[in-house]
C-alpha cells in the first residue's frame, strides 16, 4: 500500500506514486549486444524539497530467474517543477551522465535527453527516451537509446512491483 508523505512538496504530486522501492524483471536488447533478461530494484525517495532522489541497480538473470552477474547502476535526481514539468540528472556506473526534460501527468512520466556526457572509456550514448507508467499498480517502463552509431530504438523494458 502506498501513502503520500505529509511533507511531500506540492510540485512532486504528479510523481508521488513513484515513491518507494520497486522490484521485478525486465528485458534488454540492442543491435550491438545479445538479448538478455535482468532483475532490477528502483528506489525513489523524497525529503520535502521539490525533487526525488532515484537509485537503480540491476543484475543479469538466466532463464530460471537466477542471478548470473551484476549489471548497471544509475543514480540521480528528478527535479519537480510546476505543472508536472520535470528535469532529471542521472549518472551511470558505466561512465556517462545525462540531462533529461519531461513531464508527469496521470500516472505517466515521459522524459527525453537534452544532453549526454561520457568518459573516454564509456560507450558513446547519444540520446534517450524514457517512459514510466503506473499500470494496475505496477511500474512499467521502457527506455529507448541512441548509442554506438545506432538510431534511437528500444533497449530496456520491465514490469516492477512495489516491494
């Protein structure tokens, strides 16, 4: 069960449903890699100011759902502006960081990259599109990526349950 915190900043109302910990499985695919399945945990926190802190970690799983190895981690802040407008700053363990802009309304969050920076040893990520939705109480999301000379296309998608 989800309860809206008493100290929630009003600008965070459109993303309040994200608060808490989510866990489940997803799928990854891209022309430069072999398709895979993964387990994932997402954590969204707030402290009364107009932003959420976000942390995600994932691990590759086999066909029976057993962990094979650790995978990506990312962390950042979703800055909540008026009228459901969002700014997001993300950093990834794989050596790149992103600035995102988007909007939240009606249990849906949609974000597009405004800029990507990467270290000299990271893969070249050019742009991205993220869509999060509250569907039947679950968190469904999709991440499309433009990277490594490939056009923007589906990369990750998952269905997570509130933990």
